[in-house]
């Protein structure tokens, strides 16, 4: 198969299937498995596309048979493919989990597929307006998903989620229009080239707007207010998708727009980015330590983890960007694993949770160690000894605090003699669901033991960002 | 012209922001509609050029107005109207279960739920068995 076929398949397959499945009753198991099969096919094609991009360079398709420069472009470079594969993989795991415990809504599989279609689309598009359209596709599906199971608190959470993120989307839309106004084009490469000749005074406002829009989606420190309310209430598989896959919109968007299109403005604003990231790390960790409920701890932990990605982004350059990619990938896996495992009971579930906890805290055998090391290295590469020392100290502090809160949760869930909470210990969860989370935990361990592929991928992905803009800082 | 357009965009955005900060969640959604509309105006303003209609075949040597901004505004309009429809249905769902659309009442309920969470009760687990009694016949497949 050619690269362009693979590219169209990765985006188009979940999309077409989602439209078809929306007509069927998603509560039937076969519909769920059909959706999972389609998603798996899209995942395989994304991975195959990734191999091709890795060997032969970026793949580009102009949609609708238009000549180049006129039609809308789908463009797969390594950064996009890595994020698309991770997001679709996490969504696939969550969908399989939900089908195993039993889907309770007609539309659930179709909505999940829409989220996947939007996410892989926005990672593989080469057009900033299409980026907006794709992320609205997945966000809109996610608004509905946040209310999945329709408990009152979940519907309220969905409302908060939709209102706040709609505001973020509008801000991003305004920034897209402004970018179009100053550069006269919507194609990412052309925008990046044109932006170098534009007066930074007008671009810095646009960059700040984009930064705020993505920070709202990520739940970064001053924009985090909505995040706990949504994550705590939502159902396990939905929470895994929100924090494991949907947050990648923010991660990828910040890397693509900050590291590639507006790289000069990111360099100007680096100090602000570093300070916000550091505040996020400390704030998230401290709040997480003070909380009791598992999902609440995980929600605040998500705020803290985003901070590391932002710090890596603020340091910039090939080292910083590749650290951000590694951290985002590992963080997606961790969050998916932890949210899925938190409500299960039975043998080996505790072990799977412990692996996730180790990974968040950055303890060696788990993948989190690799990502923490990458951020450490990036911290040492920061300009000036003062910054380097402060950042490394901060990262160490954050890791220590995350160790504390993760094991508080572990103790409460799996070691306490009387299992607290209304869910009795005798009632073990379905074996297949447990097998799934154990497989996820094994994946986290494998990445930790054999990190070379991830390291090479992230370096190449960062090179895709900095190489074409002339080396970064 | 630039001043006039920016004043209009600012006024629409400002009134939208004012409504978003109200207590009534219905007004919040109307405010969001206004804010999205200010974004559409901004898109149109980003490529506001006067010229012949951009339809093939293009007139020779004459300025053509920019079709791209209109396409963008139209796309964004469709997206925002569907999201607003979704938000309105969420409001209706909240209204049917809480009998109110007042944020202060809703946040009181939220506080009560949060306290329940602090006592480590898991409301979802408790309420699950009650809903949808016809579950069994649908779950034959996976076992």
C-alpha cells in the first residue's frame, strides 16, 4: 500500500465507520466489537504509516484531486504520526475496556470513533483551519461522552466541559483567522515560512491566544479550574480517553504551533512558559497530595504532569522538544492505565496500578523513568546555570510529591484492610477487563525496559519540528 | 472601516462575555453564541476585500474578493450551531433532573456531591443496578 492510501485510511476509516455505527444500537456487543475492529485497523494503518514516514520522510496528500497549493493538504510527519498512533491506541484500549464491562448507551461506540477520527485527523492535517475542524469533531463527541452514563453529576460535568472548551475553541478560531490575516495562507508549512517575515509584535498576540486556547484544553495551572469537576465524575473509560487521548490535542497543538509555526514567538515567551509549567507542576502535585478520592488525585496529577511537558517545551531546541514528545506519550499511557484500573478489583489489578503509580512517579522499571530522565536532560540543557539548577530541583520535587500521592492512593485502594468505598472486595471485575489493564501495564513496563524505539522516534519527531525551521534555539 | 469592524467585534464579544458570567445557565449559552459570532465576524474581517465574485471564470485584471474567509466562516458557523444545540439539550437534561437552571443552586448540589465523594462513597456504583432493567438480554454477547 502506498503512503497516501495509508494516510487516508488512518483518518477516513474511523470517520466512515462512526457515521455508519451511529445508526446502530451501540449497546449490542457486536456493534462495540465492530467499532473496536475498525479502530484497530486505523491504528495498524497509522503504525504502518509511521514506519513509512520514518524511512522515507513525510507523506502528503492533496484532497479532492486539486492541484498542489489549491487543495487542502493531509500531511503526515513523524510528530503527527506518533501522536495519532498513541491517541488512537489509548482510545482503542478504552473502547475495548468499555465493551468488556458492558456499554450502556446506543451512541457510545460511534462517539468514540468520532473522537478517534478527529484526533488522527488533526495530527495528520497540514492545514490550520482543518486542524480546527478536526479538533471540533473530537471535542464535540467528547462533550457528549463526558455525560456518558447520564448520572446527574456527569451531565453537569459535561456542561462545564462543553462551555469551557467551547470558549477555548473560539479563541483558537480567532487565532487561526488572525494567522490567515497576517500570512495570507492556511497551509502549515507556508504559514511557518511567512510568519518569519511578519512583525513579531502582531504575532506574539496570536501566539498568546493559541497558547491560552491549548492550555484551556490541557488544564494547565491558571486554566485548570474545569478539569477536576469533569475528570472526577466521568466514567472510567471516558476519563481515560479525556486525559490519555484528548489531552494530546493540547500537547500536539502546543508542539506544532509553538515549536514549528511560531517558533520565534515561543522563544520570546519561553520564560513565561517555563514559569507557568513550574507552577502547574507544584500546584498539581500539592493538590493531589491533599486529596482522598482516587479519581480526584489522578485529575490533579494530570494538571501537574502537563507542567513537565510545558517545561520541556519552554526549554525548546531538539532536546526540549524530544523530551516533550516522550513525556506526552508516556503520560498518555500512564493516565489511560491508571483511570482504567482505578475502579477494577481482583487479583493482579493492584500490581497493574502499582506499575502505573511507579510510572507517574518516575521509578526505574516503568516507562515514567525514561520520560523523567528526558526532562531532566532537557532541564540541564536550559540556558544559564541558575535556570538549570532551579528546573532540575523542581522536577525532582515534583517527582517526590507524585511518589507520595500515588502511593497514598495505592495504600487506600489495595492495602487497606477494610476496603473503603461501597464496592465490596469479593466482587471481582470481569477477567477480560483485568487482562486488558494488565496488558497495558505490561506495555508501560516494556517501554521502560526497552526505551530505544521511543527515544529514536522522539528525536526524529523533534527534528521534524526544528529541522525545517532552521535549528531552533 | 477597520475601527468600525473592530468596535462591532468587541461589542459582540463583550456582551457575550457579560452573559457567560450570569447565573442562569441558559444565558451562559446565549453568551457563548454571541462570543462565537464575534469570532465569525473576526474571520470575515480577516479577509475583507472588495471585488468581483470569486466564481470561475475569473474576470481578467480585476480584483476578486476573498472566498476563503466566507468558506471558513460558514464551516465554523455549522460547527458552533451544532455545539449550541448540544448545549441546549444538556441544559434541558439538567433542568429535568434538578428543576432549576440557576448556577447557585446547581453549585450547592455540586458541593453536596463533593462531600459525598470525600466520605469515599462512589455514587456511580450505587446507582448503576437501578437503571435500565433490560440490560441482561443485551449482554449475551461478550460472555
